[in-house]
C-alpha cells in the first residue's frame, strides 16, 4: 500500500450518538458493509438530550473539522423528551457559535434510528463531503489561542 501520495485533506469528524438508536444504526451500516467515510469517530452517549455544548466545543478544540450529533427520533427517546431538549439547546448553540464565528456548516444535528443504517451512511458521507470542501478548521484553534492570551 502506498502512502498518502496525493496529500488529500482527510476531515476529522466526531459524531456524538445516542446508544439506543444511532449507535445501533451505525453498527448496522458497518455489518451491512455500507460504504461510508472512514473519517468519523463515534462517541456513544446515553442520550443526546444529555449533550452539553461543551462536548462540541471540546471536539473542535481537539482538532475535529466537523461534528455530528445524532439521536433517537422525536418520541422515541428513552428519557421522555430528552431529544427535544437537545434540539432546543442546539438552537442556542447555533447562536453562540455564530457569535464567535464558527461556520455552522461544520455541525450537523440529525435523527437516525437503529434500523436506519443507510441513513447513517448517507449522513456521514454528506457531512464528510461538506467538511472536506470547507477544508481544515484552523480558525477555531486561532480563536482559542487568542482567548488563552487574554485569560492566561
Ligand atoms: Fe436516544 Fe434520548 S435516548 S436521544
């Protein structure tokens, strides 16, 4: 196998997924041998309703170029309406991120059930393609360095 000769940008995508639905859906995509981007790192959560915006910020700080948050469909969440809260929180996060200048095309919020292996594969491919076009996410790292200088 030759090394990466063409130096193609390989976007790092972090996916925060609910263990009940999307995690199983992603597993199904794998076992069904559906082709999807290998650049995604899956982080399993008990429920996306529990996701904190800090997780997403941290993902970018750790070098992610894109983030996916995916849980159960509305009504299927195991913790009553946890994912409705996730959605609300996500809207707030949108405003916050836009305020600090983060391109929202780097973040994708979705619902993928345990049976939707194909939807998962398509989602990952779509986000990877979009992030690949946007290029590496260096702006956020620069912002972070600036913040550290102001608050040593
Ligand atoms: Fe899946 Fe809440 S249990 S989103």
